[in-house]
C-alpha cells in the first residue's frame, strides 16, 4: 500500500471488476493514511474501509450506491457524485474527477503484454490514462475479452496475483408480478431488435421472458446471466444488427462464474468503455434498439425517480437516461421503464400524482417512452399531460386508481 499517498483518490472499477485482495489490504492499513478517497460505481463487497469511524483516513466516494455503500450514503458519511454513466470517462479525462491511483481486477497477460479489464471497462481505462500509479490484481478466474478493454504492461506500476473467486450475482426469483411485466414488454419486442438491459431484478425478470424471440442483438452496459440465457436459447445471434453486426457490446459484466467462463476469448463479444457503449449517439445507431430499465416511482407526468426514496439516496442514475435517449434516437427504438404497481406489500402505489419530496429524477418527462406495470403499458411519448395522467392511472394498481384520478383532477391534469 506504499504506492498510495495521503490525499490521493483511488479509482476502482464497477461491481465484479473491483479487486478484493487490494481493497482488503487497503482496509487493513487504512488508519495509516489521511485523506485518501476510493471512488467506485456499485461496490459489491463490504470491505473494512466502509467504516464511519475511519473516513478521515480512507473515505468511499460513491458513483452509484451498492449494498456496502448505501447505508453510509444515507447516513452522510459516504459522499456521492451525480453522473450519467456515459459521462464518467469524460469527467476523469477533463480532471473533474481525480484519478491518482487505479486498483483494478484484470485477466492474466496475453502474449502481446495486454491485460483485459473484462469485468468492468467502464471509466477505468480513462483513469489508467491519467493515473500516476496503476495496480492490477491479476486473477486467472477473470476472462480475457476483446474490444477496447486492454491495459499494456508498460502502463502498469505493480501487479498482485490472486486466485480469489470473482464476485457473483444470481438471477432474481421471478414471481407473478414480474412475469406479467415481462409478458407486456415481450409482446412489444420484435425479432431482430437490439437489447440494452439495465441493472436490477425487474429488468432481469423481463429478459427471462424473451427466450422465444429470434435474432436479437446486444448493445448494453451490463452483461448478465439473463443475456447468457437468451444466447443459450438461440434468441440472441447479433446477425441482424445494422451497427457492429455479429458482435455483442457491453461495458461491465455481473453474473455467475458460468457467465465469466462464457466471456473468455469469445470471438463475438467486445467490452468497451462507457463513453462508447452508453453514448446515446453511438448506441442510437442501432436500429430497433430496445432499452429495459427499472424505477422506483413514476409521477403522472412520466417523471421517473429511479435512484432515491424521496431525498434518501438508494442507487444512482447509471445508464438509464443514456439508453432511454439512445432508444429515442434509434430508428424503430423503444425504451421501457418497468416497475411493480405497488410497494410495501401492496400498501403504497409506485405510480403517484407527484414524486415524493426530494426525489432524484432519473428519466425526465421529456424522454420517457413506455411505462410498464403488471397491469399494462402506458406509451407516453408525444402525449399531452392529460393523456399521460389518464394512461398512467390506467396501469396503476386498482386499489389506487380512484385516488390517483382525483389527484390528477386537483392538479388540473384531467
């Protein structure tokens, strides 16, 4: 840990790309430092530096809250940088987000001296280009992939060898609500579409309903086991993609060891930075792009609060807004925001007259396209405020429709 200096910022990749041995070592000696920051999107492991008592030594800076960081963010001892995923490399390149040191999990080196940041290319390549010090945790369990995801040994300051298992995330258990949402979306996904699948249990549940489709393509931020199932079912071929045909494109992977084995040297898979995968102008070059993303709450104008519970932070913007806009640009594109109609065992409607006070708006009323609950689909693009309110009330849980209709009248929406 002598390579890290007081006051510096360490950039760590998304999710499964985080290096567990390096972060464990940093945690063990965290009291030896002053003013060190670890910036990361979606941490998975609860390392020792997630500690309110040692934030003056090593503090986490969240780019998207995960399980280990959520409580600290809500309590105020973990900081947060608002961002769209597509902008993260640019924030680093322009120096808005410091990148003094990079800690990353990487594949073994190839014959040309390249390590692959296959599990999370994301913003990490941009950080490698600017960092004073690059430390790779090299693990044979990490797949080697193609695309713009490689770091040459000449850019690496130090290497730590590890054989720890790569972090895994299982597919969600699908219930009746998720099945119904999935059916509504599947009915509107045409053969030959190109898919983007957002992070979360509901988007994964939707993907699990698409196995009977044909010639689907993939241009996404996250590669998960739901997509692997579609590949194995023969639903994904990438043959009908007009942009980068025959190739599956992603920026990070999060799933099972089976997914990671599939990725290893797969000739049709490429991993790229987020400013390529998530740029609406790039992703929107795919005809018939379908984006599927979850949310927590939608108001009667169509504003989607996907990252906070009122003012209480929960996750982050991620790539939701990126791909909603990309689908809007795409010829034949469709974006789906999916959510159960209720929360808290049916006692709270997720479709509301106005978002709860302080809610962080993730997808704006100007960008939203389809909103889907288990009760149906509301297509909002091009619709008036009155039409939107009527369509959203119609797909709310029946127990809340009368009250929502009354609130819509009070707001002069109907």
